[in-house]
């Protein structure tokens, strides 16, 4: 199943990919789907609290500017799988990543 389809199913049809709420440090957001899909994944970090993983920090580049977001979810298995998947696809566009096959 494509990543975009998997995440929409997992999150009950909410628009998750590519709508990642990407923000620049000066509060400028990427909101147009075309902008988000054209952005390039630059960095992904798996973060945790004291006991368990809680979210991913994601950075993308669009027209020379860096935008970032956090992807929060309480399912550690999903976060770890998504982290590994995204880490393998650094340098690819958000659109291309969303169209790749993903299995958690």
C-alpha cells in the first residue's frame, strides 16, 4: 500500500500525507499541496520521552528554504517503521515518498 494511503487509513481518513503542517522558522507555512509535494526530505529524527518514542521531527527543503514539522503518534511501532522508511528516502520529494509502498 502506498504511504499516503496507509496513513490516511491509519488516521481515519484525515489528510496526513502530504499535508504535514510544514513551517519555516519565521512562521511561514507551506500550505499548497504542490509546494509540499515538490519539497525534498532533508532530515528525519525519532524523538522520545523518558520511556518511549512519541514523535518524528521532519525537515524538508523548498526553493532553498527549510521547513519543519513534528509527526506525533502514540504507536511506537508505527513511528519506528516510519522513521526507518523516511530515513531511507532522504533526498526524495514528498510526492515521490508518498507514492512508495509502505508496510509497518
